[in-house]
């Protein structure tokens, strides 16, 4: 989707969430002006929109979300760290965001409210796809490095399940993966 399409979708969602939210309406109008290269009137709204657009552009360019920290700090550029911190701030102060900000983040292909949960869901989906394609679960003995990585992930999840550390919602996801194989959890 283009930035304009994402904005239109978010604006429709904003109106459905709270059409009376004046600050949300102002942010939406400023985003429209920014996308149309018109003179902006409310700099704070424009700065927020520009940060989101930069966050999404980073995601498009690299295929991943910006990080705010890493073990190898020398590999983390100042811009990436800044964008990662911006996203964390949005998550932390979700209750202070206006209707447009909430809607725009919701439709963003780059932003996740729960990044770790989203990664877990993608890995589960990859295991389900592997199972659909091959008819079996990923195995550690596989010569394919992708299948091996899926098997390692699945093994860690099963170990967490055995020790009682797996979130109940994730248990349901694993049950979906294992049910065609007649395994019980």
C-alpha cells in the first residue's frame, strides 16, 4: 500500500473510533498536507507523521523493523536506534495517542504493538506452512537450514510448555500445529 492509501485507511478508521476527537482530526489533516507537499500548520503532528514514514521506509528498505538496542552496538546506526526508540515510545504511551495516531499505527505494515508476539506468530505460521507443504513437522535432522531453524524454535516452545512457562494463548497455537499429528499437549 502507498502512504496515501495507508493514510486514507487510517483516517476512515479514526472516524470509526472517535469522529469527535479534534486532535486526531488535526493530525489527519496535517498528514494529508504533508503527503500532498502542502504548507503545514501544526508542526507536532507533522513531526509525528514524518517519524512514522521514516519508520516504515526503514522497514521497506531493510525488510525488518528498526532496533533500539543490540548486543553488537557498533552495528546499530544512530538513525535506526532513534526510530526504534520512537516505536517503543508509541507502545509505552499508547493511552495518550489520539484516534488518528492509533489508527495509523494499526494499519502500518511496519509497526507491531507487541513485536515479540508478532515474531512468535510468524514463526508459528512458518511451521504451519512447512507442515502443510510437507505433511510433517520441521525436524532437527533436516539438511535445509530454514527447516532446522523452525525445528529449533519449535523445540524451545515445547520445552517452555513442559516447564509451564508458555503463555496460555501460545499453547493454543501449538495445539493447532500439533493436532493434525495426533499429539496431545
